């Protein structure tokens, strides 16, 4: 068994930052009663300006909003504790501190989303430990390659999602969880486990949660114990007698001797996520950034479900409460975020907003089985068919379903119906009939002076009396004034020539 | 790519230049452009390669195309105009999966033709671009430029890698 523990030290902040158009602007999460709100977490830009957790909101705002002076004697601000030393060197511009209330519920939501993401690597994902995820990857290692490669992939995808993290892989989830307290990137197997755990300081070893009535940590410290290794060295009977069964059990879990019962996360098989705007958005272009984010999250979700989407819906929450729906249908099951974005963008180019948009919801009610086609494995015709399918999809997404037309031969005499309206049954016999021009002009045009000579004809086309679209025409191959070959007709017994096609 | 017309003998590569634009200049539809293209299009579609017509001068008449030997299932036409037509042509050329792309682009200038030429080269796709006679005097990056005169006669304006024959060539018979 190989268990990965991912620890997210800044989950609340980074979850909130993902929703902001400029994550580099000063931003902080605030907490506490309305009269005494304090900073709970701050992003880098805010920390550089001296904002620290625990500060009163008003104070932190003053740090960010006051103009920053270039001159080193900008003394009035220096009373800020831990103020950034490099403040004097930066330009004098000030940026307002943006804040949002800390929301424990949203942290949990993010953790569940990340669990869904991790589900892409493992069927055993647990949210057992706060701020962390543990999941079993032994079987994934067979599929996805050795641990360093999987580790790089996990880190890469988390980086893309914008979550800082620490991770450790260990033979059991309990050990992984405590080791990630002090390590990042540590990989231990059965043999190395005991020694890795032995060096762990007791206050980092997850002992606090063993027994809420007794402070085991304090008891151990008073007894002179510093590190886990010292406890491992004691005879077990003595350990149990002096410190209770809870500690015994915890140590057993860490060493993998005592199985840990975990609840496993089961993701929901549909996707719905909303992006709220601070300011109403008036143009489609303004939706590009949130759309990209939402599609990224959709893609992560789909990978976790081992599924794709064939269609999804965008809902624009408009000012005034109404909702505009845009359905996006794909020709094939997709889940690659860039492909989804390209297709959605092409689709949106043809959409007019019905009003200022306050929120954007991406809704994928049904997932489809996704069979990834490995491009490099396909050869010749299969590869070409795949490329054609992708091109077809791209053209239809941008130009609309009706722009890309097939050529279908119908058994119908009237040229307009045969070519333009697709009436009648499909022609089955490939027998040669009278000659037809390569091009049909959409509507016959009067062309009396342009025909200089009739080269072949007439061919009487008389049809359609049964559906009211009856015609009675004599068609000729004619030479145009400039030498081109045209298909023209006149009605028997009447004046006037009409151009109806070209012999290319 | 053999053109299956008297042209083959005259062109340096023995046919249409592959992975490049062949430019056809004419006063409009009906100058025998299909008699010129149908042989190569029918061969490509019979090999199972899709072909795309971008903003053709009229609706292709299926019966006529089938009779010319073109496999209709492989034949697609895009009824779009203006910028969308240019975009679509470039996409089709770049995708590298089309047997041939035949486009009618009166709006394309020299810069756009260069862009399409690059797309045809990178997608390794046979391309035909029709433009009006007004563009005859304009410089063009297409390695082969043909001017279609009245029905079924053409003049080679430019062919890279060879001397352009000065006489007019009659090709393909009939309608």
C-alpha cells in the first residue's frame, strides 16, 4: 500500500483567490464579529505590504491603501509591526486591499473538489484529516509510471489549479499524514518508515487528537519524551499502562500495524459551478476569464470521474433576475480544457448577451464515457478520421451547424429541390441522366441579353404539380457573352431567359 | 499530384504542386474550372480523403459531381462569406486531414494568400484558390497561377521551378 497525503496550508485563501480576476492584487480573508474583524489570511501582495493574520481589518486596509512613498523617511507607517522592509523601494502607487469573509463551508467545498480531482488517481480518497487529503496510489503507480513521475504530475496539476501544497508518500495514511507536517516530497517505504517516524517531534505527531479528555502530549513531555522514536523504544505493555490504549493505537496506526478505517470520498456524477461577478459584465469578452476557470474545473472533475461531456450549458444570470441559457453541444465526447474552451469560445461568438451578466454557471448534467484516443497510437486512416472529426467540430462550432453541408443526391427533377432543399428520396441508381451543371445559382436570374448562343437543349423539366411547386421549363446549355458555359431556361411559349447554373 | 489533363506534361512536378496553393484566376464560374479540378477531386475522394469547398460560386449540383466520379460522401461545402471563409480555409488547410481544399476567395489579398500558402505547406494539403481577374496583376505567393479563358482554355501565368508555356492550353472537353 502506498498512501499519498496532500496538505493544503492555504486552502481557504487560494480557493477564494481562484475566483478573483487578478490574484496578484492585495487580498485578504477576514474573520470575526462585524465590529472586530481581523485578517485571517492574506495573499503575497498583501503580505508584502505588511498585512499579517490577526491584524484588525482597518489597520490592514490602512497599510495597503495609504500611498507608498519612495522616500525612505516615510516614517508614519513604520509603526506597523513586521512591516515589509522593502516598502521604500517600491513605487508610490497604492492598491486597495480587497477582502472577503472567511467561509469554512467553502473550504470544505474546495476540499471535496480536490478529493474529486484526486479520484482521478485513486479509487480510495479520504477526507478523514482536516486540511488534507489522503489517497492510495499503489495501483495508479502501475498505470501512471514510477512515483517521481506521478509526483511531478500531482504537483503540476495542483500548481495549475493554484493550490500550494505539501505531499508525502508512505505505507499507510496515518504515517503519511504526520510526516507531511514536517516533510515535503518525502517518499518512504516499509523499511524506511520506522526511522522516518522516529525522528518526528511529539508535538508534530498528531497526538493531540487521540484523547480529548487527557492532554497526552503534555503528559509525555513532562515524562521527558521528545520524539516518537523514544516511545517506540519502550515495551508496549509499559506504554499502554502509563499512557493508555489511545496512544498505543495511534502508534500502531502510524506503524501500519493497526488498520485505519477511513471513509472514502465518492464524487457526484454531475457538474454545476457558478462564478459570481462583482461588477456586471456587458460583453462576451468579459466572460473569457471565468469561462476558462470553470472549464478547467470541469475538466479536472471529468478526469476524476473518468468521463467526458458531450454537451454542457452556460447560464448567464442577468441583471433583473432573468437567466439566459446557451447550450453547447459537441460532436464528440471531450474533456480537454483547451479544446472545450476553444469550442465554447467559437460558440459564444455567435451569441448576443441579453443584458448585463451578474453570474456565470457552467452546468454539465450528464457525463459520457470517455475513451481517450492516443494520437500517437493511431496510424493512417484512423488518425486522419480523427483529425477530420476535430476539424469538423471546429468548423461547426464557429460557423454553425448549417454552414458545413454535405453533398446528397436526391431523386427529384426540380433543380432547386434536388440541390437546395434536399427534397425527395435519395437517388439510388447511378445511371447517367441528362447532363447537369456543376453549380446551381441559388435563385434563377433573368439574363436576356447575356446569352449569345444555345449549344445544347432543350431539356424539358416539368414537375411538382402535386405539391404546388410546379414548374415547366426548357433548359439549355448556352454560351455566355464572355465565353462561359451557362445553364439557362425559358418557359415554353413565353419570353425571357433565366440563368440557373454554370458548367464549370 | 497528377492533374489528369494536358497540364501534367507542362508542369514541373508533373501535376498540381502538393502542399501548396494553385491559384486559378477567372471571370467567374463556368470557365471550365470543374473540368480542370474534377479529375483530381474524384481521385482523392475515391481514396477516402475528404475535400472541402469553401464559399463556392453556387451550390454544387450533386448529380453532376457524382457523374464526374467524385464520391459525394467525401465532399463537403462551406456556405460562408468574408472573414469566416478565410478562417475556414486556413483551418482546413492546417488540419492536414483534407485531401484538397478548394476555395473561392475574391476578398483575399497578397498577405492573406501568403498566410494560406503557409497553412497549406504546414498542413501538407493540396489547395486551390479561385480569385477574380482583377488580381492577375497582383503579386501572389502561389507557386502555380493559372488564368482560365473562356470555356476550357487556360494560360499558365506562373509556375515555380519551370518555364511558363506561353501558349494557351485547351483542357478537358465538353461541359
